[in-house]
C-alpha cells in the first residue's frame, strides 16, 4: 500500500514537471507503468468482447453504443444485458466477476489519470498526484505569480498540506498493481467466454470465475 510523501519525507524537495522526466530517470518503474496501462487495455478489450456477445454479436453496433457511454453507465448496461441474455446463474456470476474486475483497475486509474512527479529523498520511487490536489497547490502560484516568494510561511504550509495527499509509489507497489491488472485480465477473458452464446469453453470459464475468492464473495451478496 503506497504511503504519503508526508509519512516518508515531509521535507522532500519535489518536482512536478512532466511524466517523462519522472519516469525517464527510473526506467524499471517506467516499464512497470507501461505494462499496467497496456494490460488494462486488454481488460477493456475483453469486456468489449463480452458486450458484443451480450448484444447479439453485432460488434460495430455494440461497441459504438458501449464506447459512447461513461464508465459507470457501461457497467450498468452490461449488468442489464447479462441479466437479459444469460441464464440466471450465469448472469449472477457475470455481474459478480465484472464488479471484481472493475475494482482491480483502481491502481491503473490512478496512474492513468494522475500526475507523476519526482522528489529527492524517497529512494527509487515516483510521486502520484491526483489532479485536484495538483490544482489545489499550483493555484497558489498561478493566482499570485509575482509575490508568492514574499509569503514563504504560507507557501510552506500549503506544501506541507500537499505532501499529506501525495502518494509515494515504488517498485513493490507497481508490481502489486500489475498483479491486480493481470488478475483482472484473466477474469475479463473468462467473462468474454461466459457471455458468448455457444463457446466451447464455457464450463471452464464458470469454474475459473467461481474459484476466484473475491468473485465468490460477491456472489454470496447477490
């Protein structure tokens, strides 16, 4: 679990420049970030394949509709389609597994939509900044571009507050994220099989999805 910059080194000098600068000096971490992003694209591809199967196999129509929806609406649409197109037990299994799959993408979402920065004194790690927290800090300098240097105490307070909201992400955290994304990819693959009307490997998909502890827990809640 990533810790905050405040917990690790609250006085660290950090730099919010661009993702390439932060990752360019840390190629091993850059590879992990790239694998996380790329593997999640596969997850989305298999979920799109499931959507196509549930919506009568018209890939062009299904994906046009599916991609036009925001993420939350996509999930709601898939739940409804599964309940309409699949037998009850398969539909419940599909919905439970889809919920788990989506939850495994939280780390990737932070990387894809956050700002990657660097800092001294944190070892071989990067900083991960939510966009709203980036705006909160930088507005201080944009609103007062000429005289912020004359208010060092206020700036120090803002930076200290900011450090409590910035995550320090190292190799172990990225590897954990990648493991979660690879697990999500496995689940999404079986979801696409479960959704297919006459797939020869449906029984394997059912068994594999039911064997996942988080999916089984979700099923018990239905």
